[in-house]
C-alpha cells in the first residue's frame, strides 16, 4: 500500500502561516506613505485617512493571526466548558425556567443598584 505524500500540504500550510505579518507590513507601509503625503503636502484632509489606516492595520492583522491558527487547537474551549458545567449541574441552564430566573435576578439586582435596597 502506498503512503500518501503530505509534503505539498505542509508547504502550503507553512507559506500561509505568516500571512498576518504580510498584512501588518503592507498596512504599515501604506500608513508610512500616507503619513509622508500628509507631511509633504500639509493637507489636513489626509488626517482622517491616516487615522483610519492606523486603526485598520492592527485589528485586521490580529484577526488574520487567529484565523490562520483556528485548526491548531483541537480542544474547543466553549464546548469543553459547557460539557463540564453540565456534568456538575443536573438541570438544564438554558431551559426557559432557568432563563426566567436569571432575568428576574438581573433586574432585581439592577433595581437595587439604581434605587437602593427596599425597606419594609
């Protein structure tokens, strides 16, 4: 029986592994270009563009970083936490009765916070 060749898939994965760095460097270069244009032309209309490019660069690189690594962690934290919670508690925390109790507790705490404790 022939063994499958996985060398091409690992090459693809490694080449796509650092896409977030490319995104960050390209947006940084664009930021520097816009900053240079702002300084050279003294045009205040370029300032919002500079601010938007700066605010765009890091969040997009951040999302790309985690998107590239979405399959590296086999444990799903939310489902693992939910399973362990349900093992400890026999009732269903998402049932309508439990949800109603949680909402009532929330509004009672909110009323106490805003209006102070009730007397009598």
